[in-house]
């Protein structure tokens, strides 16, 4: 088994030079390298070693409470003591006040080291952002410092047995009290719905306050404990048995008159919840990248050492001396590097501000491409290792199992394809993407961009003329991905001299741009 190695050089190259973070006025590349180095050392030394035993041991429900695998409580305590939960929390609420790009560095490394643990801790930044945007000053003061310190972890409670992606079918009900609200109903698929790592859990719950469809949904803060320290009326009824992420407790929760407080305005819960969901979707894209990078690292190391067959001169050669193996390794590496570039482009534009329409367009594209890149790379990695890839020893089978969920949660990829084709493409967001590609073509001077852009424009016109644009949604997403990827690889080619392994990146650019 190859120990986890954080792809920090690739991450910093992508952010600084490909996505253009170095052009942002408040970005400090040297500081980012320092922070990334500290987290990489922590992830490699303490977080990653728990990934395999955590997968094998799993989580357990006993007397209504969830126990995490051995070692998880201690490593979370170290994670909190080192200040990682507070990374992007504003300083006035006991945070470090760093930007989302710094979080993009640590989040990818965390997911590659231990996706299950990252899942349980990873909703805190989105919860903080939601409370900052919609909460009262009192709510901010009471809840955010505890999230920053690690005392509290957050969950996102949307899905119900009869209401998955169709949130208009949510039946969990909130009833006003003399003080606060009471929530009754059931939620399913709640990541980290209970655990024994943090002292407290803050559930962000979407519940119905009227029968007016999605306009009747409101968002609530529902703590696991009341102000007097007693347990709130939130019960874990089961932990789901899943294909992967065994060390991440996916819970069914029953709310039986649980005490809660409204955040934002009544009837505007969906808008508030999407603040948290949009962060989660960007994070899921990086999860796909993390798995692709990990699969490539394992497979390339194995292929360089495994002697198999003979070369043209009759001498024994390693696996990576065979053309077909090199093809698969190159594709895996391209999936990670290209996916990271696409994701980082969206993150940098988000941080720069002023182009919300383009960010809205890029977010579902990044989510779809990066998650499918992670699945494809895991599959290829197993193929490179052959029979050993199918065994648990090299752990690519765990990568295969863990990454599979990324194309499903935070909106199944087919839903993002439909949104892109039916809502974003005909809007100002589609126009923003067209302007972006046009500018990339003019500045990068890469002929392949214009060829891909012409195909994209033709497909865009077909959408506008179609009676049902959703029938073209999958094809439109693929054409959009291909167009965006050419722009990303042209950017890589322009700055490849900044990468420590220039020859490797030049080889990938040659394949991506010349076939």
C-alpha cells in the first residue's frame, strides 16, 4: 500500500498560475504554500492512516448515539486544536478570516487523505456562510464561535423518504411556539447526523411552515442540545449501510417536537439552504479531483515498480513501459489536473467577485466533470493494477467505492445537466460563459478553443429551438465540458514552466491539445 501523499505542488500550480489566483489583490501565494504545507503534513501523518481502518470498522449506533471508528475522536480533537475549523470564519467570530481559496487547498487534501472524516467536518464552512448571510447578530454570536472552535459540527437536513431532489414534497413541519419553533418529521441521508467527536451538533433543517409549495419552506437552526444542556428531541433511528464512506455516519433522523429557531425569513428557506448547498457542490467537485489524484499516485507508483513482460530489446520492463498502461496513466493524470483546473477557475472567479453569472454556470459543470473524473480514474487505476487492483491491499477498490457517491449527492449529475440546459444556458449565465470562452480564445491563441466553441454555439442554438431542451441536456453538458477543458489546458500550456515537473505537464498538454 502506498501511503497518502498530498499533491500540494499540483494544487498550488493550478491555483496560482492556471486559475489566476496570483492576480487577486489579497492573495499571498507564499502564505498559501505555508498553510498548505502544514495541513498536508497533518493529513499525511495523522488523518490518512485512519482511512483504511475506519473503512473496515465503520460507525456503530448504540443506545441512540453514533460511535465513530477508533482514532477519529482523537484526530478530530487535534484538528480542532490546530484551528482548522476556523480557517475561513471571520475574525470577529474567533476565526482566521482566510478566503475560500485557502479552503480549496485544505479541502482537496483532506478528501484525498480520508473522505469519510472530511464528510463529517466539511459542512462547517457552508453553515457559517449561511448564518453570516441570513442570521441575526444574536444567532451569529451564539453559533459561529462554537463552529470555529470545533465544539460544534454542522449537518444539512433536506432529504426525506418521499422528497429527494423534489423539495416541494418536503413534509417535515415547523410549528411556531411562544418562543422559537417546534420541528416534527423525518430526514434521511444526513451526513454526520450524529457522532461522538464534537461536543455539539447544529442541524440546519429545511421544514414546512405553510402548504404553499417551495414557498412554504423555511430554514431552521436545530441544536442537538437545549440551552439547559438536555438533549433536544432529535433521534437517530438508523445508520445507512452504504457502498462506501463506511466511516461517515449517514443517518436517518426523527424530529419529535425538537426546539429550533428560524434563520432568515419565513418562507425563504430554499434560498438560505442553497447558500450552504452551493458551497457543498464546489466541495464535492474537489472530492472527485482528490480521488482522481490519489488513484493516479497509487497506480503510477505501482506501474513503475511492477516488472511485467519485455521490451523491444528483450530486456524485462516495468508496467509503465507498455504503451497501453502509459495511456491509462496519462488519462488518469489528465483527469486530476484538468478537473482541478476547472474547479479552481470557478473558485477564483467566485473569490474575485463581479461575475456571479459565470460562477453559476461553471459550478454545475465542475461538479459533473470532476466527480465523473474521479470515478473514471479509480476505474482505470484498478485496471492498471490488474488483479491487485481488485484486492483490498492497494485500496483502489476503496477509492472506487468512496468516490461513487460524488456523482449522486448534492444534486445528481443528471439534475445539474438539466439545470445547465434548461435554466442557465438560455440566461445571462450562458451569455457569460460565451464571453469567457471568446476571451480565452483571443488571449490564448489556441485554435482548438475556437473549434470547440463553434460546436458549443451550435448546440446552444439547438437548445433554444428544442421543444424539450432537457432531451439534449447530457450532450450539452459534454460539449460544455470539452470546451471548458480546452481553455483550461491551453492555460496550463501557457504557464507549464512554473511547474516543478515541467516535462510531465508538457506531455499532458500535448495529449490534451493535439490528441
